[in-house]
C-alpha cells in the first residue's frame, strides 16, 4: 500500500508539474504569440483568421511635441488678485499625461496649413504611383478650400496691427507675409480658426502615418475601398487612374487631391478600425486650461521629500522674479514682456535690450522644466475652455475642463437669445486665453491668471500651441515616422 501511495504521489506531482510547465510554455511560446487563457495562436496584421492583439507601442511621437507627465497640481493664481475677480481660486486637481507643442505655432506653420487646404499632401498613396506631367491635367487650386472656406477666411487678420495713432501698420504687410518672420508666432487668428487648424493637422499627420504603411498592413476595408487585390489603385473619383508605358498607375494632381480627400474622409468615418490597430494618433487640439496651466508651472523642479513641494511658482521658471538669479546670466530677463508704461525693450545698449518690441522668434529664452518655450510672455495663447468667472467651482478634479455653459447658462449673465438683448461679454462664445504677451506687464505672465475673448475675434497678442492626450502607448525615444525627442 505504501508503495502504491508513493507511486500515486509521484504520479500526481509529475502531472501537476507537467501542467505548470505546459502553462509556462503557453505563456512564453514564440515571445507571447499564444493566448495565455485559451492556448490558441494569435494572428498578426496579415492574418485575418485569428484574433490579433495589435501592438500599440509603435506609434510615433507627435511631430513638434514634447511629453508632459501628468500628476497632481494646485491650479490657481499665487499672486495678489489685482482685479478682485476671484475667478481662479486655488484648488488641487490631477491632470493626465499629454503632449504639447514645444513652441507656439509659427507663421510658417500656418502658411503650411493654408497651402494644405488648397493642395494635395506630398506623401505616398500607393505602390509605384507617379504624377502625370500632361499639361492638360494641370492642377488648378479651387476657390474654396477643403474645409469649404475662401482664402481670405484662412489667413490671419493683418489689420490687428493697424492703429490710427501708431506707425505699426508696417507689420500688417510684413509680420505674416514676410519670410523674415516665418519663425515668429502666428497672431491675428481667432479661436475658431485655431480649432480648424487642429483638425487639419490631425488629418495630415494621421494620413501620413497610414500612407507610409505597407499595403499588407492596411485594414481590409480600406484596401477594398481604394485598391485592387494586387495593390494597385482603383478608379479615382472624377476620373480614372491612367498608366505609364511601364504599367505604373499615374494620376493628375487634381485626381491625387480628390483621392486624398476621399481617403481622409473614409479614415475619419472609420477611425476606430485604425485606432484598434495602433495606426491613428489622438486628435491635435487646443490644450484645456488646466493642462496649459499645469504645463506652464512645471513644478517638477520644486519637489522635495517625495510628495511635497518646496514652493509654488509665480512664473514658469525657477524663482520668484522675472530676471535670471543664477550665474553669468544673472539679471537677464527671462521672458518677452512689457516692463512698464511705454517700455517694451529697455534702454539701448543695456544687456537686457534685445529689441523685442513685438513677438520674437519661437524658442527664445530658456524653456521651463517640461522643455516648453515661452509659456510666459511673447504671445498669450488660446485654450479650449469656455470662460465662466466661477468655473473652478464646477470642475471635476480629474482633467477639469469647461466645454460650454452647462450649469452656468449665459442667460444668467444678461446674455439673451436675441442679440439685441446683449448686456454681457460672458457668454458661450467667450473663450479663455492664458499667459502674458509682449504687450502685457509681468502680472499676466503668472500661469494662474486668465482672460477671455470672443471666439471670432483676433488680436496681435494671442497665438496658440496644440496639445494631444497620451493614452495607451509609450513615449518613443527615437525613430518612427517622425522620430522622437
């Protein structure tokens, strides 16, 4: 009996060991290509018969952006409330990790947007595709842009520089148009124009990502819509794809533009199939006020004893003043702002006279601890939020934002449904802008200060930068379609 009992124990041990080893084998087999719960083999992007857990870690960093690690922060103004508005009282919130443009969007960036609204994108759209050089197929830009607007509705408003009492009209002809100002922050753009820029940028970047993929890696529905089984393009809307003597597909520029717009519309209508394959970046958008303020303060340099902060920051740099307190550059101003009444640049010949009497090139001065430039001074920046003076009382404490007037209707501020009933600037059209500009005194450079303007108005002091939420994928250190920072 003892021998039998011992034999049974050994047998059970062997069986259990075999089971455990089999489980380990299933988990580790082929580097994780087998399900740990069913034992069935996973598919890949070229296998339509098996379940495919697409890898989302290969998404590139958004071009021109830096990664901002989210966390807890105290929003609100740390300085005396000079206007007694009490519209940004301190409160603790948490902000998700996100990406933000390293600098403000420039005149050159905006010119690219305007050009892209009337012309096809310069990216690959098919296998061995060539563009027809037939003069009869010459591309004639439409009078209406891809978003249905005219050119005059897309370019910045140059009249923001004009005044009956100054000689600044010269900037109305040069600031946006002259190539010498290409790398200066764009101004004269409304909140609604900026929102449309963000949509165009989302389309352009994601279309570029998808267009650079191998034919085999595209979703089947996308291939069926635009390609033949051999990978060649189907007929193009407005005309057919011609062929060269060698048999390569050939398109006119007009056909290329039509095809791209059809593909972009298809991608936007079916974005989920691209998202689940890790082929689609989240939308470019204006940062929420909380994100902008969090990114501007960049209090990662003020921590001590793990979860404590040494002090709050009045400005987006280390220190409590507007001058550099350290080393050889001690005493130099840290931002482009108005020093006092009528004083935009200081005295000639002084170390701090840099000639910045209007916005300067982006990337000037030192970045903050997140690597973001000009989060104070230079130009103020549009954010996504609708303005309400007591918004902070209604916000969630996780990723707070006020999208509209929900719970605080504009009628409460004397703004009736009839335009003739207008009695207040606080309404659903009032959008927040943050940060001081070249034309503001130091008080407005504190990240906690906030102002507002109608969404269809523009000034020569307000520009913007884009943001993008970081969801479900890792920050890339390099490589990818756009490279990494």
